[in-house]
């Protein structure tokens, strides 16, 4: 499902879709191609690992390396995109199985992305649907 407001929002959704396709392949070059050089990504922290924001292309590559080190398996499936202005909300599910100790997460997930000039400048994982909606509308 896609809810978008205008042509810019549609192109922003396309950028986010390309990002998730590259993430599924773990193609770091294709991922950073969607990012502004100074982009900030705020991943979720879980009881198994606390995360700080990752900045820039090098930060996103470090995030991918951290994922590979922490998780035996990490899958994201997106079932809905909503776009408002320069923001895109991607709603889906994450399945993650830790390397050690034994830990499995299988949860609904929301990503809020902000774009400028066709590149992602900020991304954030949000676990609360109401907070995700506020982030999408820019009212946080």
C-alpha cells in the first residue's frame, strides 16, 4: 500500500524502496548511494544491544558490519509506505536471530526517512506506531 502526496513524495518512496532492496542484498554501495554524505541513521536499541546513531556513508557501512556481527539472521519486510512532503514512513516486520546468546525478535517495525534532493538525510526506527505517525507528519 502506498499513500503519497504528490510527485516528490512518489520519488521519495522510490528512493526508500531502493534502499530496502539494497539492504535485503546487503549491498553497502547501493545503500549509501541513496544517502546524503552526512545522513544520520538512528537504529532501534534492544535488550541484546544498545545502538547509537550512525552518521554518513562510513556510519552506514559500520551499521551493516554491526548487524552482521550481532545477528545470525536479520530480515526486514515492508508492507506499506506512506509519504508526506519530504518524509517517508515504511511499515513492516523485522525478524532477527542473535548469534549469541540465544535471542529472537519478531516484531512490527516502522522506519521514518527524511529526504532532501532525492537523498536520505535522516532515518529512524520507531517501535511506537503513534510516534511513527508524528515523525511522518514532522510533529515530534
